[in-house]
């Protein structure tokens, strides 16, 4: 018997009496149109869809009719993980369990674990079989902003190894140099469901791991790697600013092995820039956090900048004075010219699209950088980014997506000053002025029942401030804590972009595109998909309020703002 709970307008959390992995396999086999990912958890399966693509009740009915069969138990090969028990939470785990530190170490390393499922982060395996004396250890009240790669952890009756540096709320009892995830391996994840795992104590310390084969896309290339040698145009990164990454609309379908969607944090703005530059909406461009970047165009190109409004200047190779260029419009850049993008006057992330798209190698179906997975990386000065050949789309190079900097439109539907605004359903959201109060819409659930009525009242009746530790993973919000109605640990389950997770301390975290795919904190609500881009433009110190949208309202909003519906008015 399945019980389905909506997770916003792009997800359905299915509680099942079947083993979650078997139901997940049945959903995947069915190839349901509009389903982009299927993520098993401890007791649930999260089904992710295109925003607004399915009514939750109708999708649940389809899933209920699927035949579910037993799975092959997978590779039972035993994996040995070298362990040094020196974690910062080791003494606290001993106190909570009533054991000595030595007894905690013995209990942990003598157990034989089985990989139940993967999630949270790439290569993060949930290990069942923890000694019962350690099974009651809870997650941290406030998750750490950064857990070091290789940390050995326990929480909620399971153990795990953090494959890469990431936020995390488990108790850290040791570390290992065994590499759990390596994009350079034929099979990146060391673990897979069904494998047995042992931790082998190393009193003298673990041997150092070989250097990770880093992604070279952001490094200065060798002469024979420059696209000009093959007669192709390219962008050279002269100055990347605080953070610049290549992003498209993300990689989907890999949440079950812990790979997040990544992609542009504000997908609507990237799609708008692409259409202006003559590309399809999903072409790869450059996401700039706080601007301050410079690029040199070799071979001539057409660009467009959208998202957080910023000044744009163009300086020709002959040394003539720089000329100011329009924001939110197609700009022709001659061979050798230098494009400078200043700091945004509002918002956080600007998007640079170039005609033909950025054509760095795709990994798992996407060119998006995913800093947690070791796929791509921040762009560095001297990096060479190849540009593809422009394919006519019938949409780009028509008018502009925004007025001059300071007007702060977000998206692509607003025409030039005095022009036509385009179809009603394509009205863009706004990058609000600094200091403005931003209202974000949420669909309550899927775990509203884990909270008191006072928590719901507080969430909807007070404002929250974006914290300094916010990033592409999520916004950490300061404000009135949200109290739970249950003291128990939530079994780990999949989460969608826009989820509002609440740790034990009651301070909500709004998950963005680099979020863990599985989590153990209850989700009180999920952002309406159409508002995710607006949330991604918020800076630390910005204030937000939440209002409730019904599922019907969220589905309608998703359909109205779908990236595929964007147009650039003439």
C-alpha cells in the first residue's frame, strides 16, 4: 500500500510498504513521461517531475498501478574502509551512548555493514548494521556548514562516509582517505546497494590518497588545446570575479547515487540570456556571483547578460575607449574585444550567454559545474571556454529582456523601455532592490505533521533573514525557530529543490540547486518552482516572508513560468 504526499509542484513523496528500492526500480522501468528522477530513501521514494508536469493525485494513481518485483541484491563484494577514529564528536557520542570512547570505536569497527541506498551527496552510502548501542545517536541540532571529505559519521541508526566536503548534520567519529567518489573512475561511486562494508582501524593513521584527478576545464590550456587552433571561437576568462561557473539547466536522473541537479540557480534568467543570444534555453552559459568579471572573445560572438542587473562595457582590441552596453539585450562582440561585467546593483547572480553556447565537455548529460561532486569547478583566469556554432532558434536577437540596470527585471519577458511586454503568461519575476522584503510562496508539506501549529503560524507570520553561510546549496535562514511536534529522527528521504528543511534547532534551510539529494530533517514546505529563481537572487542580510500556495496554484504558476514557454519580444 502506497501513501503519497505532494512535495511542491515538482515532486511526490511516496511512503511504501514495499522495499523502497524495488518501487523506485518499478517507477524507473515504467518510463513515466515528465518524471526526471526517482530517489529511494529509508522508507520512501521521491518522484521528481518537471515543474507542474503532474497533478500529485494523478501521478500517485499511476504509481499505484505499477507492478513491483524483487530486485537483484547487487554486488555483495566486501569493501574495506581504512579508518582513524579521531572525530570531533567522538567524546560526545560516547557520552550519549553511555560507552567509553574505546567501546564506541570497538562497536563501530566490529560491525559488518550493508549499503542500503545512496544519496545526500555523490557516493554517500547509507550503511545499515550499526551496533544497537550506537543506534540511538541523533543528528546534530544545527548542521555543520562544512564537513571535511572522508569524515566517518553516525546518526539515526546508520553510518556513512562523507565523500566530499559538504554541509552535514551527522556525528563525526573519525576519518578515512579511502576515496568514496571519484569522477575519474570508470565507476565513480565506490559503494553500491547490497555491498558489505567493514571499517579497518589504522592506529598509525591512514595512508595518503593519491591526488584526485581534477577537472581541467577551469585551468589555462596547452597551446594545442585552444579552439582557435581548430578554427573555432572561444571565450578567455581574464578575470572570473568572486565565483564564476559554467551552468546549463542541470543534470537529472542521478539523485539515487547522490548527484544533485546543479545547473543555473536562476534557470529563468539563464534561459532568457540564451534566447537573446540565439540559443536554445538549455545551452550552457556562465553564472556570475556578484559580477566583477572580464572575458575576451576570440573569433567574434554575440552575448547577452541577464539576471542580477549590472553594467556591461566593451573595449575593442585596438585600445579604443570602452563603450557601455545594454543589460538584457543581444550584444555583438568583435574579435579580440574585452567584455567587462560589473557588480550587480540588485540581486546576486548574473548570467552570460554566448551565441552557440559554451561547449565544455558534458558529464552525466550536463555541462554544469557541481562543486560537491568534483564535476567542473570555479573558472580561473586564463581558462579557455569553447563556443559552439550558432543554430537558428527563431527566437533570439529580438529586442531586450530588461531595461537599464536599476530597473532590475528578472527573466526575459519585459521589452525595452516603451516596448511591448510580451504575452501575459510570460511576465517575469523581479530581482528586488536591496533591502526590499521578498515574499516567497510555498506549498506546505510533505512533513508538516512533524511540526506544531505554532510553528506553521510562525513560518507564515514572521520574516526571516538570509544568513551569511548561504550558497548554491541553500539559504540558511535566521528568524523565529520552528518547533517540532516529534522528538524522533526522520528516516532519511529524498528532497527536491526548494525544500524548506528544519533541523533540530528550528532554523529553516531553503535548499537550492546544489542541495543534497537525500536528507534526514523534515521538510515543512516546498517553494513554488516559479519562485526558486527569485530565492536564488537573495543575498545575505536580505529579508523574506512566506505565504501559502495551494497545489493547484503552484501547478498553474509552474505552467505559466516554464522555461520552455519563454519568449523574447520584438
